[in-house]
C-alpha cells in the first residue's frame, strides 16, 4: 500500500481557468487552452468562479480567461465582480468577447483586464495574449507606485527617431468645420515641398489622429475604412509598440497616415490621459507633424492633449454660440492653470474682404473675448461638402477654392516655422 502515492502521482497544478456561462459555446477556446496548457487548466462557471478564487487552490493560478458573448451583457455586475476579485488576488485576466457591445466591453476592460482577444479566436491570438502576460510580469523588482512605473519604464518603445509637432484642432461648437480643417491641414502638410533644393521631393511625414471616438469623420472625408484594430489599440495602449501602432494606421494616397475613429460609437472615456500620452508620444516619434481632430466635448484627457500640443487650434464661427463656448473654455483653462497661451483661434466662414460690417463684428468678437483671432478662413460653401462626400482633400478636388488657399498658406507658415526652429537647434 505504501506504493500507492507513486502509482497515483498528484495531478499537475491548475495554472489557468476559463470562466464562462457555458464553455461549450467557445469550442475554439477549449482547443487553444489544451494546446497551450495541456491538462494544467480548468473550467469554471460564473457561479463557481468567485468561490474558487477565495480558496487556497487559487493561489497557483496565473490567469483566468473570461469568455463572454452578447447574452452575458445582462450579467455584467457578476462578471465585473469576478474580474475585480481576480485582480485583488493577483490573478491576471484575459477577456475573450464575442459580439459584445462596445460600451459593455469598455466597462469590463476598465476594471483592469490584462489582455483582450476577440472571438472567434484568430490564429495564435491566445498564445500571443499569454505571451504578453509573461512579458508583463518579469522577475521581482523594487516596488514603485504604478504611475511612476509607467512613466519611468513604458512598455512600448517609440523609436522612430523623430520629434513631431503636435497640432490639435478643437471645434468650439458643432458644425464649425473643425474636422474639415484638420483633414485638409494634414494633407497640405503631407504634400508640402521643402524650399531647400537638396531636400526637395521629401515632404514631411504627417499623421492624422481622429480622437472623436463617437462621431469622428476623418475616415469619411478621406474615404478610408474603419477597422477593429483601432479599438484593440485604444483598449490596450500599455502593450503598444511601433509595429502595432503602424498596423492601426491607414495611408491616404501613400502620403498621409491616419488613425481613424473606431468602427463603433465608443464612450469618450474609453481612454485615459496616460493612454492619450502614449499614442501621441508614439506618433511624435515617427512623424514630423501630428494633427489631432478633437471631439467638441472637453473630456478628462483633453488636458493631456493640451499639454502635448505645440499649438492648440480652437475653431469658431462669427456667432453667439461660438463666443459663449470660447468664453467658457477660456475660464476653464484659467481655473485649472492650464497653458492658455497655446490656444490659437481660427474663424471659419469669415466675412469677405469687402464686407466692412462683418470685419467690424470680427474685431468686436476678439475684443469681447480678449483673444486674437489668428486665421480667417473663407466660406467654402457647398464645394467643401461635395469634396468631403467624395472623400477627397480640397487640394485634389477644388485646388483653387479660397478656403483651400487659406489652409495652404497656414500649412506653409507652420512648416517654415518648424524648419527655422530645427535650424536654430542644429
């Protein structure tokens, strides 16, 4: 009888578990778990997961793979509790989702999931997610607060060797033309030629970031598709590297790189200020100019963009709503001691040169707000709408339009100032 323990060795310890309403609904997950872990994994229902995580057997767990589908959206409270408990126990979480709404997925990811994989599982996706967990948990090191750790040793490498100029565009009222301006400014910068003969034919590298995650139209104005990879990037910027960032970008006419808005409408707080800083840092490291189309709403991460910006464009029109919103924004920036000096105000649909009454109104607007209106953009009328509907920049569709010439003049000024600054530094 003494040989019994030898003849019946202890089973391999369970190092991972799937957690789902019914794991048979995720047959590809079962196959991948067996391929990755053999017999060292188990399956738990939502009912059993909380109980198991509180037992001593859970101490050996390295991660749990929580699989959800659309039918589980009514049970988010319980699923959220499982994620929270796992994180408290030091167990990492991979979230696997099939046809879950963006809002529900955002809620689960915000609780601290360490990885996200869509279902049906792409080839090798679970293996890569597990690998990332391994890389994100190195040998013990001196403990530092989480925010310091991210600041001192980011998990991505911005190694493009550039230091791009950041130019956000913020419409201070709906319909003032901020996205049209952002798209055309980015295109003019991307196609501008350097006056230096030796550098001729090498226009700057330009990236357009559409940060209006709900109603972003940059992709529409450039006739570009929206892809799920953008949502994946926004959901996990901590593991972003140069390659994953480039894969999320689309190219318009082989000259302008664009990070479109996600395919589905998402909450604006799907990202934090740290997420935004990572994306902008990566873009700056790989491009000469980074144009950002901002949502008209001021959100928690607007401050991060403002701090990164070299110039922050505020787009207004000659009407009362723009004046009132500009005044509110100025008060907010002053109350938070934010860099108000970075603001540059653009007036869209400005009065024509011969409209003396309109010019007087522009002057009174600037004086009443105590601001300087730096750029006046002509009224492009229906031509702009038609160009946007065709998915073409004005330089391609209506090169002689006065509005396009205004944008080109501003782009040339920005490029010249940047060249002068680079020359002064060298």
